[in-house]
């Protein structure tokens, strides 16, 4: 989406306030950073419980965590997405 919009574009998310291209870029960067951290831990052989305990989203939690998707949930979703494993935790 970032390549299709400009600085005047209003981004209407599924949840939350209307944003800008910069807001969408920040969201994308946050997710990419957490994904990279989880991927690195998976390559190191870490289990889902170890990934959750490491809290790969810790420096983003204050700004991005919510009641619906908190630190444990985002770590689990990314872990499952990257491994193809559905861990019923």
C-alpha cells in the first residue's frame, strides 16, 4: 500500500483513528521489526514459550499494544505465521 499512496492520502484502518502515510509506514516498520526478532529466535531454536518470554514487541507495547492484541498475542501470531505451527496457548 505504501507505494500506492502519497503524503496527502488518508489511511482508514480497520481499527483506530484515520492516519497518514507516515502512520502506515510506522505500523509496517513496527510489524517488520517484531517479525525479524521472532524469526531470529526461531532460527536459534527457541520455542513459542521462549519467544513470548523474550517479549519481542517490548519497545512498541506502550504505543501499539491493545486489549485485543497485546505482547503475548502478537508474538504468538507471528511465531505461528512464520513456523506454520498452530500452538494452542
